[in-house]
């Protein structure tokens, strides 16, 4: 049985007991919390999200709440994406950058009220960042971590399961929009979102004492559609071209290098953090780009522990930032963060544990 010793440095989510009961066998640390990674049958977990519905504990996606008269002002200062037309009940994907235009996180912003926002963050300490910026700018806003923990339902049949639980109104939700409601007395926000391209929802639990109950409600409701446990750790995310900030990026990566430039609005106010640097980068052009890699070989050879060097014509031109076996493509695939001069269709060599493996650069997404 999988088990951890919770501490102030490593917390389980409200769904932890439920996922252990599901047969959790491995996990990772994410935002100083336990993020489930596998339930012992990777192939079944992969096809479940491709063909059915997968239930994920993503409580490690912590919320940074901005609340107060200047909440909207702080949200915009932190965001190089124009939020002026964001409505209550709407979410937006936002690449957060530091003053040098370097990516530090890519949360989903949720607007709950004119004076209340959540950043549903990836793996970095945006709570500290937001609080520091608010203080130095003298803003009237409280920055906190609320009692909010997401659970995801992902896959082509996820909508049927969520509609069965909360009602058919959920079928009309636009992508990243959400609604606050209750499920059997449990306060939640239901959003069409999730870290896959197969469709799905995130259910934001607002009472951590109800984690097991909420998990089991959806587990039971999903039985007719073959629901089962999973995690945001399958090959689907690589096949679909989803970026993992902190995994596929380093401390010099800007949004333009990893296909996130469309989420940057260069005409936002000058006080937005990083916007001056982002304008300069846009004008001069990025020096790197993100492409896909298809490696030679007929056997699974997943990513190890660190980026693997990519060479072209005997010269290092970048690094492979992730690699997985694609069940649909029957190949090892990954991402290259590579010199801007490298183009799709080019042949490269990837140095893997001292050996060179041939590969070809391709556009993303793969599928």
C-alpha cells in the first residue's frame, strides 16, 4: 500500500485517502504536496483518458486567492494577458512572467467576483510572489491560499459523468468558464478545463473535510461510463502538445519559445510585470523554439531525470525536455527546446545515457 508521512512540508490533498483506496502505487511532489502519478496499470490509465473517463486527484494545483478592492489590479499586474474583459464566472489561461519576461508559472485565472480572483497554479510559489508584489505596490488586497482543492474528470465521457452529478447545465459551459454550486451539500466550483486535450472538467472542492465523499460521488456516478483512477502523467499530454512549465522550461524560457505567445498581449499597461522585456523579446525574436521529437526505436525508452542534449551536424543545438512512449504512434516522442534556426523535418541526434539516438524534429502537437 502506498503511504506517506504528512508533514508541514509535504501535505496530502483532501482526496488522498480515496486515491490510496483506489490502489495508488506512485506519486510525485508538486507544490509541496502529493500528486498521484500511477495506479499500477499505465496502459489502462492511458486508454481510459483517450476513450473513456479518468478521475484525477489534482489537489496539488493550489489556489492563490486575491481578494479586496485592488484584486483585479493585482491580477492584471501579474498577468501579461489582457484581463480587462474577463467576466465573473470566466477563466483564462495566463503565462506569468518575472521582470525579465521569463516564465515562472502558467495558471488558470478564475474570476469569482469583481474583488476576488483565483490563480490555479502550476508548480512554483506564486503565493509568495503575489504577496510581495502587492506589498511593494501598496495595493489594498489580501493574498491567501483558500481551502480549495481541484479534482479532475478527463476524457471524452467526462461530460456525461459530470452532467449526471450536477445537471445538464454543465454541457453549456464554455472552455475555462465555471459555476459555483453544491453537490450533496458540498460547496464546489465546476469548470470546463483540465490538463488534457480529451475534454473534461475540474471540480474545485471548497471544504477539505469532504474530499473522500466528493471523490466517491463521482466514482459511483461514473460507473456506467467505465470511470477509473488516473493522473496527469500519461503520454496523452505529450501527444497533445501541452507544456509543463518547470519541466519543459528552464530559468531562461520566455512564452514565445514554448508556443505561449498568443496568450501575451503586448499592449497591456506598462506596469504589468515583464511586459517591457516581452516587448523587446517579441521585437528581436526568440532565440529558441519548441518542437516535437520522434525518436528511432521500437521499444519504450521514457525520459530519465534531466534534459538530454540534442545535436545537429555535430553541434549541440538544444535539449529534449521530456520523452514518453506513445501507444498511438508506436514511438518514443518528446519535446525539443532548440535553436530557432532548427526546423521541422530536420534529423538530429539525442544523447541518451551516453548513446546517440536518431530523431526527427516535427511540429507540435503530435496528434
